[in-house]
C-alpha cells in the first residue's frame, strides 16, 4: 500500500490542464477563467452622484444657503452645462455630476420652492460623489485562474467583456460495475441493490465544473466491460466504480490492461477506500474506485476532485483541509489514514459513531471528513484536528 500523498502524485502525473475555449458571458458562471481579462473602460466612466439630491459647488454647501435650480441630471441623461456659484442642478443616483459641481446636497436636507432650494442641513461625512474610475480603470484585470462566481460575472459585464476565455470542462465517464446493480427506479432482484455511487460522483463532478457522463452499468464479464469502455471513448477521465479489487469477479484491471493500460499503483493506505487503481487507457486517465458507496465517494473527494481541478487549470493540490477542535475523545488510529464522516458545528467536530463504508446515510448527514494520520495517537476532546469540508 502507498500513502495518500504518493497516490495523489501518481494521479496528478496522469492529467494536465485542458485547452482554452471562449464562451459567452451568460455561460461563464461556474467555469474556470483561463486567462486574465482586462477592462476596456473606467467604472464609473464619469464622476457620478451617489445619492438623490442637488449638485452644487462645495463652497455653497452651507446651512441656510439659497441656490437657483437651473437643470436636472438623471442616470443616462446628464446636464450638459457648467455649474457656477449660487446655482444647483437637481440630480439623481448614478447621474453624471455636472462640470463645476463638486458636492451633492441630499434631497432631504433642502427645502424647495419656486425654482430655488434652501439648504436646511449639511452632512460633513462626504461629498456623495463617486469618482470616475473609482471601481476600476481601463486596463485593470480580473486575474486567472479562478472559478467564476456571480460577482465575477457581474464584474466582467461591467468591464464590457462579452466573451470569456475559460478552460474546457473535463468530460468524465462514470462506469458502475457489478451484476448486483440496477438503475434507480428499477425493481432489484432478490440479490441486487440500486446503483448509487455513480450518481453521487456525478454530483461532485458537476459542482467542480466537469461534465459527467453516466454510462450503462457494466456487468461482470469481459465483454460487458469492453463494450462500456468503448462507450467511454472521447472522455478525458474514466472513473470505474467497483470491480477493481482482486476477487474472482473483479475484472476491471484485467480488461483495462488488455486495452493497453499501464497501472500506476494499486492499494492506498487509507480508510475507507484501500482498493484503488490508476493509469492511462485510450488516451484518457483512468481511476478505478472501490465499490462500497462511502469508499467511492470519499475517494472521489480525495483523489478525483483534485485531478479535475488540475485539468481545469487550478493547480495540483490535495483536497483543501481546515482546522477544528474535537468535541469528543478519540482512540488511537490504525496504520491507515482515516477519513471519518463527521459533523462540524461552531468550530467543533464530532465523528459519527458508525464509520462502516457502506453507510450512505451517515455520509449524507456529515458535512466534513475528519482526517486521522496513520498511527495517530489517542486524542482528547478539545484537541485541534484537520478536516476536509464536504
């Protein structure tokens, strides 16, 4: 068995960042920006009013001053003249500030009558003017790589970027294997169960920005596996689930080898998830995950997700880890790195009492994987520990 870090290094060697494509801004959310994008304009492109009120010369912004209102400026329609002392222009939020004006008096601080205003109060905490280029300047960039969220998309729109360079989304073929499996919605036979692993992994992949491709269940025959591998042609990454161990019905490694795969490793010193294989086959990286539901999903978070992030240009990094304190005492850990399903609440983490690798209900309730290093000594409540967020 090899350590998790060594397995990750092997997996990272099997993949590389994918190519760049351009998508319309409306399709950029959730994609990974591949190249820096520069603003083509200042924002705001002019000095703009931050409030509804009256644009005035700063020297006139005095309590008791009476000014002539000579025009109006609204968003999208500025006032074209130049303001002089003793004058005011009615102005609304977002409107260009007229030439000559350098302060805004709020509308609630004036009394208006017969084309004039009298200032009844002044606020000394600002001029209520947004400076031209106060948000960003032409040439300022949104740097890459970064996964684009709603705020990024809004910023790109304000920068006048209609098309966005992004990494191509990895296509990941998911192959569940086993005579015991049926699809959700089908009626299982007396010795069968419903396939769940591929659907959980597909959800993980979609959240990462990949394109999962759910292939038909591969039965435990070499012909069935060859057929499903044929259907995986064109994928960037092939993930098999089950059948990668050494039992009489575990044929994935045998068939993959017959198709030219050179196995990078087999078995990782972790729990859940010891049986794990990887290599390259048909120009795609291949990862064989264990069949137990929790083992498959934990390995998806620990191994497959970092591979996908690398393919998206986000670097070769293990699953992110954060710190918390134990809410309960824990006994000594065994010789394998243990990813314990746990619940994080207010900075304290509590592993579930049940850690069997078949219990999906426990994983569904968990929001973290508490990480125990190999041979980790017994730990008391209040001890700092690492966890992988779910």
